[in-house]
């Protein structure tokens, strides 16, 4: 592992024109930073093989939670009815969820976060998936020819994530933390577009949702949770024959509490 990191740091530092002390070449955080700021570009086969091996090893060390092992809201006794039998709430790290797909709260460039160490879900997903995800997103943007629209959804592979796919969506930005009716409609469109995208694919059943727009985009967490639960409820009601089972992912216990309050308000 040490030799791999040294070789990888050495390559990506040289590629970017940086001169690093020998001690930095053994630092996994340095490798993460170099990959975070790296623009999408081809990687030599030997380096790609080493990086793939490292990311696979780290994914195995982190472990994964099986989406199918998570009980539904009905199974937990939190809510009742047909929707509660299909909807799940889980507190954990979305990059460790072995689901058919997880949702990324992207920006309209669709290339991930370029700030080393930033705590957003966009950064976490791209870091765990590896640079091939950024490359696929870049190709999507090249073909599309314009910024990703707010409220739409785009499917990519999951690469080194436990999830098979990532569904990227761009939520509304609410700098004053006071969402308008238009912001609420845009956020609801994100959830609906993700579900529509998954249904159109046909091979996606379990979907792990992050809390779209409630981080740096400024949507209040409580209001965002109500939109999430309400939109998912409506979509499931409208698609009674669908086998899709959404999983609402809360990163912290406090986030889980916010979702529980929203579930109590919207579903009961």
C-alpha cells in the first residue's frame, strides 16, 4: 500500500507540476487532494491499475451496508400504509451503501467538488468512486453542451462505490435559507427526476437518497426533508406497480431526527 501511494502521489504531483517533499509522497491525504483538483484526463494504464487496486482495497476495508438488509418504515413501526412498506430510513455514510444506485447532489458543472477536504456529498462520492466518475461526467457534459439543468437527473456508473450506479441531480440554491415556491418545486423535481430515471433504466430497485440542496446550497434541512418525503410518497402512490424501494439516508443522528419529524408530519 505504501509503495502504491508513493507511486501515485509522485505521478499526479508531477502531472500537475508540483514538487513535493519525500514525506508527502506517503500521505494518502495528499493523493486525495491531488485527485480532487485534477481535471478529467486520461490516466496511463499502469497508474490506473495501481489506483484501482488502492480504491478497491479501501472500499473493502470500509465495508458496506446492504440496502436489502434495511427495514422499511413499516417494519420499524414508524409509519403504516403502502408507502411505508417501500420506503426506508437509514443513518450512515451513503458512500458505503450497497444499493443499486445512490444519489449525488451535484452542481451544474457535473464534475464533482474541486476543494480538497470539503465535506460535501459530491466530494465524498467522487473520492470513493475514483477519477473515472469525473471522466464519465465530463463526457456527458461535452455531449450535452450546456450546464446541467436544475431538477434533472443523470445516471452514471458507480465505479469503486458499493452502489452500481450514481444518479446525479442539481438542486436549487437558496443563499438566504428561505426557499420560494419555485425553489420547492425545483427540489421536488430533483427527487421525481431521480425516481423517473431509475424507473426508465429498469434495473434499479434500491436507491439511496442524500439530502439534496441542504448543504452548501442552503435549503433548510427540515423543509428539505418534508419535500423529500412528500415527493417520494407521491411518486410511489403514482407508481403502485413499481418495484423501486427508496432509502432516505441521514448522515448524522441529528439529520435522522429531522427526517423522523418529516415522516411524522407527512406520512402519519
